[in-house]
């Protein structure tokens, strides 16, 4: 299960390094305004889906994807986020 998240992170990082990549992910990485707009949009859609009890898993996946892209676009490493969460367990 967590392998999927790790693979997604690696894919996003590969796209970030690529200069010739033509993909939605690369577009989000290169356009920070678009990336933040998508995070806000997807969170809003998730909240609506939860309230309507429909399509929640799909919308949650969209939030995860767009959030990880946004973090990478802003040089925030998921490993640092995980380390912060680990500290909070205590």
C-alpha cells in the first residue's frame, strides 16, 4: 500500500528533474499558481464528496496527488513531513 505512495513520489520527482517532459504533473510543478489552485479545488471537492457520501475515495486520491505535487514544487520533502509526524507521536 505505501509502495504506491512511494512510487508516486518518485514519479513526481522524476518529472520535476525532466526538462522535456510534457505531462500534467510537470505542468503543475512548473506553475505554482496552478498547483495551489488545484490543491484548494481538490480539498473542496473532497469535503463536498464526504458531505454527500459519494466519490470520497476518488476525491481523497486527488487530494493526495495534488498535495504531493505541491509539496515537491515548493521543495518540501515528504520525508521531512513524515519526520514531523513521527515526532508528534510522542
